[in-house]
C-alpha cells in the first residue's frame, strides 16, 4: 500500500465524516434546508417557502398538492411549518411520495375534508369535543375507523386548546394508518 501524499491527506481530512451533517459540529441536513428556505428568518416556513423547497428538490406541487403538503406537514394547524414539524417530515424517506397525490388520491382526501366540514357547523376549521365525537361515529359508520380504535381526543388535540383542527385530525389519521387504508397514501413499507 502506498503512503498518502500531503495533498491526499488534506482531501481525506476535508472529506472526514465528522465534518458532514451526520455528526461533528455541523447542523443536520434538515436544519440547513429549513434555514435556507426560511427566507424571512421567521423560524417558520410559509406555504410559499415550502413550494420553493419542493420545487428545488425536483417536486413541483400543484396548488392542491401544496395545500395537502401544508396539511400533512403542519401538524398543529398553525398555517406555517415549525422546524420540529419540518424535521419530522424530512426524516420520512417517503416524504415526497406523500405529497405528490394523484387526482384519485386527492378525491379520497376530499371525502375526509367533506366529513370534517359537515361537523364544523360554525365553520371555524376546528371541532370541539362533542362535534368530534359525532364525527368519530360517522367515521366508524363510513368504515374509515374501527370501533375498537380508541377515541383519544386529548391525543389528537396536539395544540391542547380543547379543539381538534383539520391538520391535527390528518396527523392522527396518518399515525393510525387511516390514510394508507383509504389509499390516500401508499402503504408503509417494512424495512
């Protein structure tokens, strides 16, 4: 084996894994991307900033897909994406597959939206506990949820404000596998 020349040693030091985002003193890739696309440095990514991020990554989202992306990623329904929400989405290897929905998948998603809106009688974008219980019964009737799935209002209410907004419901549906069961998202692949 040949000895390393000083030039090769410099290259090896420069390419040392501890200098990449996977370790050492650098930030994770998700933080670097978040900071790059948080162009107004608000600590949040807006829908417009998310669109640019996805487009730069090779995924142009239609308006409907962008609305879905915001709903899927913005788990607390604040209207903007925090770093914690972004990081959770970014760590999923199917992150872009879950955003690029076909017309058929979007149609299935509209079914959930229509059900939610039918119980949001005050048109506030959120349901109180009683309204949610009515929705839950309808979800069972529509065979979107099973009776043995616990109605965990407090678990679903991620913002802990006493109401469940649409994004919180979608996040819970994702966690429960409802979106996969309906064919809105692809089935999770076992590793």
